[in-house]
C-alpha cells in the first residue's frame, strides 16, 4: 500500500509539472528589456531525467553557466548564481515572460524568452567589416569621466565574440555580429545586461557608438584598431616601501564580532580580497581563489575576503555571506567591511586613498606588511591577460612564501 501511495504522489507531481506547459528542451533566445534597448542572450533548457526540474545553461561566447530552476505553480524561479538576483518566468512550451529581480538594489526588469531563435540573426556577407583583434577605446567620450578601454575580439565571418577590458575590471563575455558597417554585441551574466552598439566610418577608420549598461543609461564610445594598445599592468602598483606599512586591522571589519586578529596570520602569507557579492568580477575572482586553495593545500597561505555591499545592513550582509559561501563552496573566511565605498574599502591600507576597482587584492607578507596590490581583475574573458594574472599571482605567492 505504501508503495502504491508513493507512486500515486509521484505521478501527481510529474503530471503537474509535465502539463504546466513545460519549456521545450533546446536553445532559447532570452531578452532583458530596457526602455532604451533589449539585451539579447542565449540559454539552453535541458531535463537531466524525465520529470526532473529543468536546468538552464546561459551562453555568452565561450562561457557556459548552468543553474537548476525551481518550479513554483506555473512558473520557473532561478536564483542567479551567488548574486542576490532572481529570474522568474511563467512557463510556456515555446514562449515565456517574466521579471529579473535585483533584490540588492530593489530594481526589476521585464524578461522574454522564445524557443528556437538565435541571439542575433546573422546574415553572411562576402566581405564583412574586419573588427580586428584589439581596439584602443575611449568610453564616456568628451566628458570629465572619460576613461580608456581595450577591446579584445575574435571574428568568424559576421560573428564576433570578445570583451572590453578597463582599469575597473573586464566586462566579461560578449557575443554578437557585424553587419554592413555596424556592430552589436551583448552579454548577460546574471548581474549585468549590456549591449555594445556602433558603426564604422571608412573615412576616419574609427568605430563609434553607445555602450548600454542599464535601463536608460548608456555611455558614448569611440575606438580605432590598434594591435599594440595596452592598459597599465594591475601588478605594477607594488608597494616597494611596504616593509614599514602594516594594515590598520581595526578598520577592516565592519562588525565588532568580526574583528581581525593579526596574530592568527603570523608566519603566513595573507591575501586580502576586497570585493562585493553584487559584482560578477568579484565572483570570477572568488572562483579562481577557491580553485587555487584546492590545488595548493600544502602552502602556508590564508585568504580573507572583505565585502562592501550596496544594500548594506549587518543582517542582510551576514545572510548573503552564508548563501554566497554555500553556493560557491568558498573555503576561506568572508567578513563584512561596510557599505559600498571605494574610499572606505581602502581605509585599512594607508598607502591607498581609495581602491580602483572591486575586486582588489592586497598581499601581506609573513611579518604582516603590505607588499603588493592587484588593482583590477582581468577575468576569464580576457584570455591571455587572465593567464598572465594566474602566472603573476603564483609568482608573488611563491616569493612571499619563500621568505623567512
């Protein structure tokens, strides 16, 4: 009798899910809808076994990130990785609508998904505009806040993938197309929904356009091909006089019960990660550090992550840290630093007026002195620069570890 009841309950659950217009397996086109643009992206729906919850894999260029959806009544609810963001959509076989909720800043955006459509319609041209592998870019052109960027691209016919790299970290994985003399690339990573639009001027041999970063918010940009352009090396900011500069530990923790005892790190190399759980680059770096710890169990190195949050309160921050650590399997200590502020994040380090970007790394030697700073993160989308970050990170750790 017990087995019959269990079978009956299972059939009800399976039938409820199966007849609620379950999304079809395969590729879908998603779009986050702003008032000034739609941000297209691709995701794939898969059912690992019949009757199970769908797994959604979000696709941006070479990046693949999978999440299991929760079924609630007639809707799918997807917590977006370790971020305080939820994508909720009403289920349909070939069409879904819903909302992307950013809980940490109380904003929301309409979402639409359509089965079987590509991210972009790409029409093959015999001689498409050649984007080049590297751009020398200026963003916020003509404004006091103008800043440099480097565009890194790969082109296959009319299809283009790549990223933008700036001194406040990379813009992660873009994917899109060139058509005629125009370019359009997009990315959606759970936090950011960006579109880069522009056109090429044959006369000046320059690109120009808009970088759309949020609902109603865009930045003008210009660029020219330059295969030699570089940004300053983030590891060049080395405190060579650091032998007499120690962190002011009492300023690092935002809560009394999270104060730092430097004696806990005596005779160890300490890496302080200044980060935000709202930040996709911080999450990429956290994954790197997590994997590094797993691959280097014998090294006398400690990592301490200090979080600065947009929607700050002790209760919210502590709950977010617990969720973040569980979802990403973070093996090292994470504490709250305080409200989001580049100035406050630098208070514990006398050699900085403010940090340049979230995330920032500070390398502390065995005697407790600050020795190196890594000012901005060149994540996985930057290819060779990410590999160079890995090489220099390990070189610094080895250098500090070898000191008596």
